[in-house]
C-alpha cells in the first residue's frame, strides 16, 4: 500500500485471469477459507484484480449450458471496503451477459445480505437447474445450509 493512503483509497485494475494466475487465485481462496475444488478448470472464466504487483481479488464463473455458477468472489483482507468486491462482481456479471447466459446462481454461507444489491434473490436448491447442481461446489464443497441465490440476466442489446 502506498504510504499515507488507506486501502479504501486504492484501486486495483481488473483483468481476465490467465494460466499463470492459478496458484495466486488458489492462495486467495484458501486464505479466505473458501472452497478451491473445481476452480482450476474454470480459470478461463475468472477475472482477477492486481495491486502492488500481486493478486488482491478474484471472481469466477462455472458455465453450464446457458446458466452459470458464480463462485469464488474473494478480496484480500487489506483491500476489503475498497469497492473492489463490487467491481469484481459487476465485471463477472458483465462477462456472463457477454456470454449470453440466462442466469447466474450462487451458494453462500456468509454473504446472502451482500448479493441482493446486484439483483440476486434467494431461491431453494430445487430451483437450481440440474446442470448447475453437477458443480463440485453444489455436490461437495458447500454445506447443505448454504443459501442458494439467482440473478436472471437481461440479454445484451446489439
């Protein structure tokens, strides 16, 4: 961090994740206590934020037909409260629209109060498409007590 600046004053450029980001993304997730199972195959649909020469945030999608699972939204503790999480979620939702997806689903044990600002609403697990339920996160990584949420996407207008 630059001397005299608070984390909330910092901005971190967001870019598409690349193959060399795999260990840094996994490290961020592990440090935050988030599941890492199934992340690496989905890395091409991740966006990452860089600050001071290292990754300080990430968010990704797992694609299933025309639906997706939002997973692994993480911001390094020194950057929390900076708006970086909002920027990452907005960018990953833009990516979902660019991919012409119908809806984005998520599971959370701690952030069900955070995601409604992006248009996510609570749903039952039974309302999640079967294709999305095949995700490692649904099958194994998240407890049955995790809240399921969905955001229906508007199509991109030409």
